[in-house]
C-alpha cells in the first residue's frame, strides 16, 4: 500500500479546525486508512488502494470533515466555462487513446504545495494508474502555452528538451538514456509516439514518459493546464476528478476544456440505486432510512430517495454493498456488538488430518523430535548433496533468493540439513517431519521422513522404526533389497504396502554424510503417507 | 548417614577438635569428601564448624624453585667465593639469570666490578658464609613459619620479585557437638553401603542383608529429551480444536493453485498489484486447467461487467492469465473452491482451513515467505456483520486475547472489510493479525448462484504463537534448533 506524507499544517487548514494528534489518529484509522504516525509537521498514512482520493491533504480533509460532522453531504464542484481548445489526432487511438483536460486558475502555489502536487501525481501514477499504464497525469504552467493545443503523434527523431535535461533530445534518445524514459519505455510500442504540442510547436509532454522543461510548473506558476491520458477511459476520468477536486478544494477556479467537441473535466456525480433493507440485513442493524441517509452523507455521498449520489472522484463504489460499508464506517466499526448466532452445525475434521496426527503420535512415541522446514529449497540440497542423478524439479519463476528457488520433492534432505546445523548439540538426534512434497508435474503428496544420527545408527534401527509405525497403524509392511544413491549399498530397503512401493529406508551413504558435513552415522526413512490412507 | 560422614564423626569423637587437614590425614579421605561430610554433619548439628581466614605469604612456582635450588645471587656468591675474581663473560655463561644475581649483589654492596672483572669484596666474603635475608624469607615462607619483624622490607622485596604472593587462606576447624557425641555413643557401624539394587538381590531376597545408601535427591541428573511435536504444530492442533468445537468443517487443498482460484474467483482484477511478481511466487510450469465453463464465464462477467447489481471492474478479462500456476498466497483459495462445491441444501455451512501460504517477501524477524493462515467462512442467509465479529472475538479469546480491535480495511474480495488487531498486555500494544469481511457479491454470485452473506477471514497467527512461546523472531518457526525444540515448554491450551 502506498504511504503518503501529508502536510499537517495544510491538512488542518483544509479541515478548518484544530484537533489534537490522538483524536486525528483514531478518526483517520476508523475512516479506513492505515495511519502510520503523526509528527510535528506530517501525517503519515497508508491509503488503501480503493481510495486514491484520500492520497492528498485536500482529499483526506474532505472525507474527514464529513466523518466528524463538520460538513456532510455531496461536495459541490463549480466548473466554469472556458475558452480552451484541444484537438486530438486520430493517430493516438492505437497508442494512448483516452485524453481529458482541465484548466485551473489562480492556484496558490508555494514550494510546499508544489511538493504536494508532485506527490499526489506520483502516488496516483503508482497505484490507481498501475505505474502509468492505465493513466498518466501531466501538469503545466498555463501561461507558457499557446492554445489551441494538439494531442498527436511524432516519429522517433522528433526533438524536445525534457525535464531533468539541459538540451534537446530525440524521442529515441529519451527512451534510451533519460531515467524516466528507461523506466517507462515499455509502455510505448510501435513507431509513433504520443505528444502534446501547443500552437507554436512548443512540446508540453510525451505521455506517459516525461514533460518538457519549458512548460514545467514552478513556485511562480499561477495557472495550470492539466491533462490525463491513458489506456483505460474510466481510470483516466477518475484520476482527473481526483486532481480537479483537490485543486478546487485548494481554492483554484476550474475551467472547462473543449477536446474535439467534448467538454472536460466531468465532475458530475453519478447515481446508484440501493435498498435500505439490504443494508440493515447485512449489518445486523435496525437503522431508519433517515439514519442511513445521514450516515451516507457523513461519507460525502448524497442521497435522493433510494438513489445514492456518488462524487466523481470515488473509484471504489461498484455495488450497493460498497454503500453499505460507507454506512458501517460512519456508524463506527467500534460500535458494532459481537454476536454468536444460534446456528447449529457439526464440526468435522478431514480424514487426512486425523491420519497424519496418528502418524505424528507414533513418531513421538518413538522418541522422535518433529521439525518443520520450508517447502522451498534448492537443488544443492535436494540433488547435489544427496548425490542423486539430476532430475527436473518444480522451480519458482521469481524466487525470494536462490536458496529457495525449488519446491522440495523429498523431505529427507531437509532433515539432513537440520542435522548438519545442529552438530553442536547432544546426540542421538532423532528427527521426523511430515509435509507436502511436489514433483515437477505439480503433483502434491504428503510424505513422512525420519532421520536418526548417533555413533551406532544402523539399518536395524530404521527397520524397527518403520515396523513400529506400521504396527501402531495396524497396517502391513514389507521390505525388499534395493538401491538409492543416498543410501549405502546392501543396506537399503524398499518399503512396500499391499504390494505397492511407497518409500525407502536405509543407512545414509557416507558420501552423503560428508556432503552434509556430518560426522556420525545416520539412518533415513521416507515414505508416501497418502497411499496408506486410501 | 553416608560412610564418609561416619568416618569423619568417628575421628572427631576421638579428637574433639580438628582442622580440615587433620581430618584428611586421620580419615584418609580426600579434601572434597571431608568437606562434604562436614557440611552434612553440620547441617544435622552433629559438628560445629569454625571458619577463619588469614592472609598468608605463599611461594609462587618460581619462588619454590629458588627455595629448592637457591637464589641466583646465592649461585653467584658461591661461584665468586671459589674464584676470587672472574671475567664478566665467564660470569654470564656460568650463572643462570646472571643479571638478576648481579643486580642484587651490587645492591647489597657485595661485589666490585673493575676492568670487566667481577670479584667479591670483604663484605661479600663475609656474607657468602651466611644466610642472605632473601633466603631467610624464602625458607620461612616455605616452612610456614612466622616472619621476624626485621625481615619486613625483604619480604616486600620478595613479593616484588614475584617469588611469593599474599593469599587469603581459609582454615576450617571442626568440633564435635553434644548431639554428635550422643550419636557416636548410640553407636555408628561403619559398614559397607549399597548403591544399585540388582535383579539378583530382588530375586534371591539378598536385599534384606544390605544397607542402601541414602542418595542426595537434590543433586542434578542427566536430562532426558523425549520425542515431541514441533511447537508450531502443537499450536495448530489447538487452533483446529477451537474451530471444530464451534461446529466448523475442515477444508484442505493443494499448495499450488491456478491464478483463477487464488485471484480471479476472488474478484481480484488482473492488473491488481498483488498479482505481480514482487508479491506472488509464480511457478515455472505449464498452465493449469480452469474449472467448468459456466463458472469461468460467470467469473469473467463479474470482472468485465459485474454481477447483477455490480459495475464490475470494466476491463477485458484474460483467460490465459487465470491459468498461471502460483504458490497460494492465501487459504482463501480453498474457501472459493468450497463455495463452488456447496449446494444450497447444505446452508448454513461453516468451514475452516489451516494451511501454509506463500508470499514473495524478503525474510526478516517479522516476515517469512512461508507462513500459516487460519481461514474460515460462514455461509448463512441470516449471517451479518455482528456475527463475523462474534466468531472472531470468540476465537481470539480462546487464544488468550480478550481485547480485540477492528478497523476498516480493503480487500478486493470482501466488502465490509476489516482488519483485526489483538491487544497484547505484554507488548502494551496491538498486534495486527489480518483481514476479515463479508465476501463481495461479485465473489459469491458466480460461485454460489446468489448474493448470500458469506462471512470470511484469513489471518496469520504466527505472531501470537510466537508471543505465547516468548519468541520475538518469526524465523524461529522454521529454524529447527534441536536443543530449543527439545527444551521449549509444551503448548498448554
């Protein structure tokens, strides 16, 4: 989840009240964000990905004003008519189709606000816009631009001066050499590149990569031109609504832009039908219609009859169930009483669980100590140290690190590793583990493995243990001579159950003991548990 | 009474007051045996013990060597007395520690050195026939005789030469008490006592003829390490019991799941960050099969256009993405499969699962890439949010946490979503445990056919297990330190 550092001073200014940190901490958490901390100057929160509108001081203050009752109901957005014209070239359709624009005038910008604008833009890019793929936002100093503006495409040899560069670069150079170009080049495919260009040929930006240096906003900027482009029209609209709302709340005058005849930004709220009874039923409450209305309004959602009126910047309302959650948050999660219903159902364990518990009990009775290893291991342990022939094993595409890039197909190597890590402790060490092993075809099997290490460990002990376990399960077992690279020849037995081969036991080969750095003899047992249950 | 004690008290009866050394001499026991016997006898008031400490001068190993072989200056004196005069080089070769010898002889004014030759002067001649002051000190210390007052300066010099040092000596003197005398008068037979009872003695009845030694039951014995379940599995068994007692049926299923069950059936959009490489462990294997066509179609529609009253995520759902195998990131995949199998006649139904889940996490003391989750669902037409809180509260109170806090949260597959924290009096703060909620209609409708309340939770419980065992580092769970596994207390709930 994205962490945002909100400017506490400005947040409190928007909130229009001065509250102590404890109150803010508690209310912000109960509104539905993970509050990290409040410092002298900042409020640090992890906003949930469903509420990108809370990623700014203005957005958070807007929601909190409703939640604590300073100002409730649908916030109004007064968008003025403007005389700004933008033409969109049909060539962008294949590359980055959707585009919306807005103008914000008389924006009170200082260095702190500039930082805050950069932050919200960045956070919206990362979360809501999925790293600029679905949408990307551009902001420019309006007074450096000559209208009408074009949203068009250019070739790779087109030149302009991007931000963070001192001289002109070609598009090709930017994508190859500029830090932002390198980060986002993968979002542009084909030989045409999207470009915002003004009436005098001045580049505004190459979305979703970088803005031009000449049109960049500074502390002296008064008026803004904003664009959002992207692959997903809904995400693009929502991102613009979030930006426009926070600039509006900051006191800016928002003006419309005409894009090929369409008027943006569209801040009109939308409606969703809901059922008051549905809300009460799922919440286990008995709220009156009036109370439900009041709760929705505290969450800044308007209500007209059985219609909820949802602000354009809310991205998370997909279903009346989402309105229900708004009611619950306003009602206060802390105010719900816990209740266990009087519903009779019968508990039941899986037969495999019962069987595996019995096996574990048998092992404990043999004086074995249970270990728990990770399912993820590596070929060094599973194959090389065990002296096994190389074989395909199931691999993780994106492992945490190389020691854990393979799913185990045997438990015994893990137990030998445990022995090797516990050489400084007293012998004998007799261990067992029960768990899932997986072959390269993704077949999962429950396996049981045992190792016993001490100066006189020998085949007899292995055989006695296997027999004792099967005796306790009331199941027959047979042993026949076999070979395995990790067992000593002539001291290796195949374990069979009802004529079916289910595993092996024997004396660990001294070569394998050497590989694991073990100094004492050891025996090993491993067999398939699932086959016994059938 | 132990043999040794009998011997000591018998000796003390003969000579009423003896030092430890005298007792060692008279009983022929070693120092430890006599000390132990005296301590036991004193405990029973048969003897009284007097302890005195004193500071004594004792020879160092170098000191005792010289006490036997003579000091270097003595060797030099003897040599010079014989030869009258000797070349310095000869002197050096004939005397060990010639420098030390010469230093002391010159300091005492016994020798003259002229033209590279050493000779005794008159004082030296006279001194060579007498015992030197340092020699007197050495022999007094060796013989444990008191040092005459006039040798104080020389004694200090001997200490400085590291030939002797001051040591605190303990002198133990034991006297037999009245009770002790009475005990001896009543008669103590010093007969042989037997330790181990043998099968022979049992069978033949010979045990009647023996006296068995009384053991010191407070003495330590060799530790025994019995076989045991792993501490985490002990806790898991208890968690399982809680849900069974509350009438929940167990769910089980594979660790490897298709993205369909792990994400898509749970209304997690295909562009969701959780489905990226930095969160989920993907497998380098063939794509997996999807379930029956109808279900796939319903899930696709939930994503693209939404279920009955839903707007959906409005994007084009990719069936191939859903086939990618993953190591399950939550046990909620099992809940989805259970819902898909459940028939309406089986409502109300309650299920739980306990299982390993996987995340692409860098391992540290609070994070593991493999950990266990406790999962639960309740399918009931009359279930509501309060019931969800009821089940969770009951569970955590059985885990020993009576104070839980819930906060709003977000998961793609629940709405009502909440985060559960439990208050730890030990930490004086809350422990975050994980999510719960009511499954979204976009999850429930494709799987179950209608929008029924399905309460759901999937939470890690590693942290509270670790708190129970007073461990701070989650990595202990899979460390397999044999000694720790042997010695850790049992799960006592």
